[in-house]
């Protein structure tokens, strides 16, 4: 009798989980449809100006912020990234062969990490939206890809962890990035990504220091010691040619703590379709979307090929770092020329991953190693992009 009741309870839990997944999936698809409907109006990229009563612009700005780490900054790409992440999560939970890489740094905590990141993004814009002026830009997307999901991955799921992570990310990261862009990037004529990522690692250091002193937070990593009955990931121990192409694709969404082929493919699809509908809506209205994408593809493939043995040895290597920093920043800095695409991609693939790995390896156990990744983005972009102005064929 007890066994029957237990099986009935499990079946009921699965039905509830399936229903919730269906509701979330439908909501994400509706969100994607709404973003594409706005894109068909041919709107150019315009930042939200801090007007909290303009809910349409605020909503587009928030959803577009989801794809801003890739320099797309367009709402359809952000919405479809969430759809792809949901697809990858469901595939993992059901142990499907084509599930792709497990999201949230291999933990499978995609719902908690993504949900916390989105709440932190919303809170950050509410708290710091006043810093925007008409026609201006501020790196308000930074909580999405830094403190909030990193705390969840390190401390585990749960409402106390999630709410703490969302609050710390919203309160600490945006002001640090705003100040770094204004006081470092602008005066030194550095790409804005240098300031944005500097704020990420500065805010993260403060946030993780505080987490260690909050009485309600569990011990870092303690949740991993609990009995785990989750699904098994699909593996490719041989690191085949197919693995290399899959890993290069997954790197496109690693910044959002997805790192999954489905999430990345949907992200790129959303950006491409949005660009076809309205070319001035992507990549900050620069018209350089295809050049940015070309540089990212080249640096992703080159990084995985160059550092493939490190992947095999360590199980993870930060080859995604130049995809969201050096490569696109170089393209935008030099107008999308052939030289900027190739040099930015290859230099980033060669230098940024080992710098990130070296810094992360030296972080305290109570700090998530993503701090080393974003520090590498700041350092390598600042060291690679400015000297290129001295070379023939590079003009800013």
C-alpha cells in the first residue's frame, strides 16, 4: 500500500511539473510572438529612457537586455533564448539524447538560475533606471549574467538563496558597472564592455563577501552533498568533431549561464530574423550585426579547437569569454572590417580563455569562478582593442 501511494505521489508530482512546464513554455512563446510583432513595425534600436510609465518601451528594453551580452540587444533574440533554454531544460529532465550540454554550469538548475537572473534584471532596472536619459545607454543588463545566477549555482536552489541573489545582483552590480563605464571606459576611450564587465566582478566580489556573512545562507556547495536523483546528462567522452561544433554553438549562451545548444540556436535565430525584419534594430543600431556574428562564430570555433585538450582535461574551459567581449568589441570599434573580424576573433580565442582560467583558479572557494571570466573580459578587451589602432588597416 505504501508503495502504491508513493508511486501515485510521484505520478502526481510529474503531472504538476509537466503542467507548469507547459504554462511557462506557452508564456515564453507568447513573449517571443509579442517581441516579433514589435519588430515588424520596423523600429530602430532605442534605449529605454527611464520613464517607468512607458511600459511598452520598458518591456522591450528588458527582454532585449537578455541578448545584450552578445551585443545583439534585440528583444526577439532575448525571448527565443529563454524558449531555447526551456527546451534544453525539458530535454535534460527527460534524459533525451539530444538534450545538449546541461545548463547552469552543469548543475541543471536552469529554472532557479534563470528565474533569479530575470528578477534581478527587473529589480535593477527599477532601482537604477533613473540614471538613463533620453538617447543614453547604461549597462543595466549586468545582474542577468553575473551575481544573481552565480549565487544560485554556488549556494543551490531555494527561495532564501534566490531572493538574496536577486537583491544583491540588482543593488550592487549596476552602479558598479555604470561608474566603471563613466570613469574608466569613457575617459580612456575603451569599449564600454570593459566598464560593464569591471562592474560585474567588482559587484560580485562584494556580493559573495556579503553572502558569507548572511546567517540564512547555506554553506557554499552544501546542496551538492544532498542525495541526487536527477536525470543523467548526455555525454560525448570522445570529444568528436560533432562535440567541437556543439560546444562552439553552446558558448553563445554561456554568459547567461545556459551554455546549451538549444538556447544558443534560438538566440541566434531570433537575432537573425529580427535583423532581416529591421536591420537597424540589432547591435545597437550599428548595422554591424552580421560582422559581429561572424567574429563570434570564428572566435567560438577557434577557441574550442585551440583549447580542446583543456576541455577534455578539466571538463570545462572558458572558451566563451571572447564571444561576448573581445571579438564583438573589436568589430564595433573598427567598423566591422575584415581585419577587425579576424584579428579580434583570433586574438580573443588565444588570450582570453587562459587568462580567465588562471584568475578563476585563484578565486576563494566561497566565490564563484565566473568572476575570473568577467575579469578576463575586462583585461583582454582593454589590452587587445586599443593597440590595434596603431596597426595599418585599423581605424576607429
